[in-house]
């Protein structure tokens, strides 16, 4: 259990991807990966693999404080803004032609 003031070890996205690659492509065992990449928690790579199988590379991102639905909503809003900009440009062109 976490203790107040406890520091947690965080790992970069590149390290997580490398661990996944070693397991999937090179057929390394979880133990070999943890020793090679100096990961202190022996079950950490298993957890990364589970998330990778469920969500792909999106599962390896640090999502603390943000829910998946919010990230998807942000993408949707960005897409709508791009469509809106294209429609505004088309309207300007159409007005010039009339």
C-alpha cells in the first residue's frame, strides 16, 4: 500500500515500447526484460503487455488524471474544428463565385 510522501518510479514511453518489442518480436521472457532494462517491479512488464494487448500503444501512455473518454472527446473536437475551417474556406470561395 502507498504511504504518504512515497516516491513512485516512472518509466518513459520509449522504455515501455522497447520492453513490449523485446517480448513480442524477440521472444524474451519477462524476467530477462526486467533484468536487461533494470525494471524493479517484476510484474510491471506483464501489466504493460496486458494494457498493450487491450488498447495498443494508447495503453502505454500515462493516463493519470485523464479518462479515455476525455481524450477521445478532445480528438473529436479537433476533427470538428478542422471540418469547420474547411467549410468556412469553401463558403468564401462560393461567395466569390456568385
